[in-house]
C-alpha cells in the first residue's frame, strides 16, 4: 500500500516528491524486516517513521487499504493521470505536462 501511495504522489508531482520519497523509504524498510509487522510501534524508533507514516502503516495493517490513496485514485486528476498513463510510452511526467496544457482525456 505504501509503495502505491508513493507512486501516486510521484505521479501527481507539484511539490509531492518529498511525500513520494518518504512513503517509498518506509515501504522498503518494512519489506526488509525479519519479523511480521503488526503495528507501527514496532518500528517507530526507526529513522523515517514519523507520526504520519506510522498512522498510514497502522491504517493499512488494520484495514488493508489507505483512504488517502483511494481519494487520490478517485480524484478527477488521478483518473485523468491513469487514463493518459495507459498509453504506451506515456509516463507520469508526460501525462502531468499534458494535463497542465488542458488535456483531460485521451480524446483531447
């Protein structure tokens, strides 16, 4: 879940690179654990696990989803990004540039 949230922040751009990096690092840290994570308190003392990241970890562990990720995916911009990125060779940067130019669908 944290990897998907990091990727979404990366796609959105506009000063969200920091969020992308933070959630990506947290996901990598969790993948590298040699124990099963049951709550964020187990890794709270690790560098990069602040209150907001811990909150997201607990939410993902408790519900299997992240409300913020779902909101981002269901937003109009998120839907347009997904649609444009479905074109072969179009990445997040190109899609974001097209959106900035007023493109709101593949038909445009």
